[in-house]
């Protein structure tokens, strides 16, 4: 027997291993099983190259658990080790067991055998034994034992273990604080998570069958992994049904995917995988971290930021590459040129595949666009290279359910929807049912209206306008129909400026009271057949508030803190509005003419005084001039205030004014609760008259 100290640079290596080597202790099982797989793969490589003449036999790796003894054993029939190799690869952990081997067989894809990965066992074990025998002729069985200190024992087992074949058993004596790993269910879950696609069969226990009302253990090994997963096969050998079946193996509760993309490249780096476009029902943020990263079929992580472009982290699936640099825990990506190349390749491959599907299966592509567009839009607004490639398959959908490429849609609307300044206006709605009256008003003008109701449509619109000068999006409820696409128009308003000033306080008297909403009355020259009152919201202000709601910064946050602003646009040519003016003038009576004359006279005096001092700065004005100007202003304000108060009093009793405003609110989905109940009662009363 040989006793000694492990060749490490510090006496405190084991506390460091236990606390800091891995963030998640369960990783130890992945490392040890991966080492067993590597040892097996190395033997197969030696056999294929003629350096091993023996019989490979059954290469299944066995994981076994003894609950009473609290031991976990990983056994393989790989290359094994001699005493000298144990000394080199385990005791001198500064060396990697793979370096020498890979130098000799550099064309093979081999993960390192022993090293820090082996020492992860001490995160969960008080004692670790390694029982190993090399594949080389004349080798003896070697037993290495260590209790989590730099001291170890190493001996050859002559008589008691002569019958042992090649390979390695690693026995972990689990510590009290890690007794959780002495559980069949826990180990099986971990094996399924980390080892389910390893290229060598992994057995854990025996297959159980239902017999005589209970499960009975058979003699057949329970293989927990798929050694030939779909992504390592040739795409031409896989059916569409198999792709969907594999997706459901990865995500059992998910709906069928929209599309899939098979990645397969061996130069200038190695990468295989299958990416799926899933159906997203809720907030897209919670759908991230669904892509699983593997290295030679060894599970690494599902946090793939840095490898997969940001917009594709919404996808599901598998990526496998030995060329992605990982730290000792295989869970943190280092900065590396290969990563950038891989990211660019995936972006290009995804774009090419989507273009191919669009070109060859446009009808199917259109049928899935509503689910697919969140991926495309996310890519377009965040990845310039993808945006360039996606230009030909980005689709727009109109209210009739028809789909157009960007180029096709521009051709469709540019003649009729170009304003007087030469800007092509794309009209859209975020709710074709709730904003039906606005949509119909636009369509009555011969305009086409798009449906933009997705989570990222606002960001896409901003991106599009930035990239396409001379084109802008305007929501159909952003203004009255005559102003959505401003043309050269001779349409005039029946109401004079003075009449508008009389009606303004009348309509203001019936505005809803809400601290969070601000309304402004305007009078517009509209067709007499258009609604008498329309409620609109400025496109720019609304976009700023929408961006603030989605976490925008800068100016959007500034606007986000402001109350919602809506415009009450009164149709100055509608017969009902003209009738209201007549009713108000009649109820006000002769006093209206009298006070209006006083206001006119006061305004003339105000204008005369202002004209007399217009060339003077305020500091040059005499006290008498300042006083006269102030008194004139106060008189005009007082007379206007007196008239407006009376007009508001009259307006507050006018049910027709209230009805017209409520109709406009109802059309916008803004009439609710008590106000809606009052509207219904008032409507019944008006009908009864």
C-alpha cells in the first residue's frame, strides 16, 4: 500500500472544492457520469484505430445506490487506469487526463477524463473510493481512497479482485448534510436532467413491470438516456413527425411547435442542434431559458445568452457544441471569438430557414404568422443583420385578414394613402372590434387599415419609421378621419370662430371628471355624415406612454407620468351640433347678445391699448400704461368668465350634449360603471320622447 499527499498548490483544496467549485452541488453526478462516458468513448476510439485488440462487450455505465450504506457508485467498462495513471491523473490534479490522450488522437472529439470534475465528488461525500483496472494487458486492479483531505491511500488488489475486468468504479460515501442524494427519485431526476442524451447507455436500477397488482423488478437494466438523439442524425433521415415527437419529449406540456430548424455545421466550428418556434400565449419574458445547451451530448445549461442571439432566446430546443468555452463548472460562458461566430451563424441559419419556408410554403407561413411575428419582430428591432435578411418575409396583416410583405403593402397603399407632404401613411388599429367605428370611417375613405395588436408592434413601428423615411404609421383613432391623412381639401366649417367659442364651454360642462385623464375640446371641419363627436388620442403622446409602460426611459418616462390626454373633436358641420347651438342661444336669450357686445367692445379696447404700447418693452412702459393694459385684460377675462359660466350652466342641463359625448366615449370603450348606467337610462328616456 502507498500513502501520500495529493499534489495540489494549497492544503485547503477540499474546502474550496466543497464551497466554490460549483454553484450547484448536484453537478457532481453530471461530472462523474461524463467522466465514465469519456473513458468509454476513449476505449471505442482506441478500438476503432486498432490500438485495442480486445472485445468491447457491454459498455453500459451503471449508477447504483445503497440507501443503507449511503453510497452512490458509478461504474464503467472504459479504459480504466493503472497505478501510475491514478498517481498522475488523480493525485496531481494540475494535470488533465485528456491532454496526453488528445495530443495523440487530436482528430477525435474527447472531453477530459479526470481532473477537477472528478473532485466534485467531495462536495457531497466524506470519502471517495476509486476501484480501477486499465484495458492494457497485464494490468492490476488499483484501489484509491481519500476522505476529503490531502492524504490518500493507493494499493493494488491482487487476490481479492483478480476477476475484475477493465474499467472504473467510483464509490461515494455520502456525507450527512448531503443525505438527500441517497434517494432513488432524486438521482433519477438528476440523471434525466444532465445525462438523458449521453452517447453511452446509462443504467439506473432495473425496469419494473406491473404484475399481480404491484410493480415488480425485472432483470432488464433501466436505461435512462437516449444515446442517439435527433440532433446528431442527418436531417434527411428524420420525418416531420419525429421532429414534433422529439419536441414533446423535451417539453411534454407544450403545444405543437410552429416550425423547426435543424442546425448542422462542422466548419469553422462544430455545432449541431434543433431549434423550435413555440406558440407563446403570455408575456414573452417568462418564456426564455428554454434552449438546452450540450457539449458532446453532456447537458451544460439552459442559460444560453451569448451563444444564441437575444431575440432567439425565446425559442425552444437543443444546441450542442464542443467549441463553446466553459469554465470548470461548465455553466458560465467566457468571451471568445467562437461564440460570436456561432451566434452569427445561428442568426443567418434561422433567417435562411424562415425565408425558405416563406418561399415554398407561404400559405402555411401566413397561417402561423400571428404566433410567429413576436420572434421576427424581436429579431428585427434588436439584430441589424437579422433585420436585413428578414425584410422579405416580414408580414403585415390588415383588418380583412390578408397578409402582405412590406414591399407588397407599400405598393397597395402608396397611391391613395400618401398625404400632401408626400408621406405614405400606414393606418392601423390595435383593436379592430373595439375601434370598429374608426376602422369603418377609414375604410369609407378607401383606406386600408392594418391590425397591430401584438406585444412588440409598438417597437416594430418605431423601428420601421426610423428605417423608412417618408413612411409613417398612424393609428385610426389618433385624429379625425379628415386629418389622419391630410390631403388638399376645400372642406369648410359651418360654425364660425365666435360660434365655436360659444359652444366650447357648453361641451366642457359635460366632460367626465377624472384626475388621471385630461380632455381638450376642438372643433373640426368634417363631413356632415361623420359622427357629431369623436374622441382621439395624439399618436406621439400615446406612443410615449406605451413605451413608458413597457419600461422605456428618457422622454417616454417623462410622458408616462403625465395624465392620459384625449381630444374631444366636435364635428362643426353636423346638424345636431348646429341644433345645440340654436338651443343654447335660445335659452341664453337677449342677454347673450348683450354680453357678447360688451366682450367685443372690451376686446377692441384691449387691442387698442396693446397696439399703443407694442413697440415698448415692459420696463419702458409707464405705470398708467401698465395699469390700463391690466384693467383691459381683466375686463375681457371677467366678461368671458361670466358668459362661460352661464353657458356651462346651460350645457350641464343639455342631455343631447351629454349623450353625444357619451356616445363618443362608448365608441372608444371608455364609458363604464355608473356613467354607462346613466347613459343607458338617458337613452331610453330620449327614445321615449
